[in-house]
């Protein structure tokens, strides 16, 4: 029997100064398992040596959605529209991503995960799209059910995403007020919303690193192509 890759999935913490519980939506976990991986929820440990050891044991990293990132990470002061931040999560995910990069292991970022990949690799983000990006925007924080795709995305030809979806126009769900501004060096924006907001980035080197701004974990149960997105990631983690 072929050994299944071990996939770490980042968690979030409860609100408050002394949170006592980690939280992660079951759709992330079940998506990895359905795609053929062994999912494990990652605690937000703060010891770099322990993070290094954890990265060594993992085959792939799924960086989940969640709260805003501390703008000090990318050299900015906080915007008035910035939301809640979690410095412990910022440290863990930044450090974990750096260790996975050193070992050239597969990384898949979703929403916040996509943004932190871009930041760690040298890009920037909008702290608040409505306040900072010019022009008329589509609705990026939908009021529809989480499994329902509400706006279109244009996918770039020749990308991993076009291989998965086999269509240059797809529909996605959307729950964010931050987004990528300047794409990190070494990456290409491979999907855009109609208003120009970056919806996906892909690493242009041999290591598999993919970030998407939407929430495929909420879509895969109803959309076979989205499940293929998880399968592609798990297969890349398998090596």
C-alpha cells in the first residue's frame, strides 16, 4: 500500500488575550483526507526548533483562512479598517512557511494563507480593499451560503489552476477584506476577479506553492473540480 503524505493544517485561536482552544473548520481536514492525505492540525507553537522539527516530519502544509495579519510584518502602520490580529499565529505560520521553503515541500494557502505566502516571499497586501484599492469592486465578503460561488474569476492559461479547472472562467466564493497588492518575486498571479483583485498566485520554481484567495474547502463537496485542487496539492506533497 502506498504511504499517504502527512499534511499539516494551520489552526486559529479563540478571541481574547489568553485563548484556550485551537479551531479549524472540518472542511479543510476532510478535503485533505478525501484527496488522499493524512491531515494533522498544527498547534501554534512558539519555539523555532520545535517548528523546524515539525516541518521536517510533514510532507505538505495547508495554510488556512483566518484573522488579519499584523501590518508590522510588512512594514506598515495599522489601517483603521484592519481587523483582529493574532501575533502568535503570525509567528508560527511565518516560521513554519520558512522551514517548508527551506525543505522545498508543498504548500497550499487559502485566503489568509495565500496572503501570508505572498508577504513572507516579499510581496504586499491591501489591509482593506474598499479603503485602499481604487475603482469599483465586486463583493468580496459575500452574504450567500459559504458553499455557494458568488463571483467569477479569470484563470491564466498555462497555470496549475487551468490544468485543474480546464476553464478560463470559474466561479468562487469570497470572504475577505484584505488581498494581495504587489505579487511577491518568483510568483505569478494566475487568477483575477473582474475588478482586478488577485485571486491566485503560483510559484514559478520547481517547489509547489499555490495560494488562492477564495475558500475551496467550502466548495469541494459540491464541485469535483475543486476536489481535484486538493488532490493536486496532496499529490505534490507525496513527491
